[in-house]
C-alpha cells in the first residue's frame, strides 16, 4: 500500500469514528467534498496528489458535520428556498456544531481554510468581494473570512449575525429564506 492510500484509509477511519457510523467513503476527482444524506456516502475530492492532512481533515470534518446534524427530510416540498441558500447557512451551523463537539477541530478548520484561501480555491483573486451578493459574501466570510476582507452594510450584518446564530435546521430554513429574499 502506498503512502497516499495509507493516509486516505486513516482519514476514512477517523471520519467513521467522528460520525459514529459506518459511512461509505469515496475519494474521487470532484470540485469539492459532499455528503449524500440518503445513501450515507461521504465523497472527498482528490484535488492534487499531495493534499495536506489538514485539508483532508477539513473536508472530512465538514462532511461528517452534515452526517451528524443535517436531517434527511424533504424540506424543499414545503419551503420555496433554492438549495444553495440553505447550504450556505447549513454549512455555518454544522461547522459550529462540530467545533462544539470536537474542540480540537477548530484549528483543523482554520488551517484547512487557510490552505484553500492561499490556493485561491474559491477563485476570488481578481474579484471585488464587496460587490458580490450577500449569499456569496456570507459563504466566504464564514469559510475564509480570516484571510480576506469583506465589508457588510448594517442591514447585511443583521443577516450575518442570524446565520452565525442558527442552532436548529428549522433556524437554517428560516434564515436561508431571509437571505434568499434579501438577495
């Protein structure tokens, strides 16, 4: 077994332990990590051959957050909110809950997002972040906000605070709807 496969196997085992279930885990060329709620499958991207342990841990920790905290329900049948707005808010909530549950993961998230920011993963190097819509600004703020400057109006700051303070998935849906209507 080569070094990369050994690291992947270790990270897979860690993700299963954190999720407290026998998740299906795949590594493949995909633009980002994601979690399939119905099939309980975590997909970790292969971005490069020498992906750092911090980046693996960020992806695994984030997606385990979805495994633990994102309900598998048909919310879209009763709410008229585009899924990408729900995802922006839910990502913030699940990462906050993961940091509460696994105190050491905060540094891992910080270092992983630092690496993504340095590599311009979000492809924003030539962008004026302050002209983006609030959903995109919020997404960047909560993921790489330590490494970029983003200004928010007073009205936008109210929504940013609401996003930061979501605790339940119902909170996520309510705030995501507000965010969508604002945008």
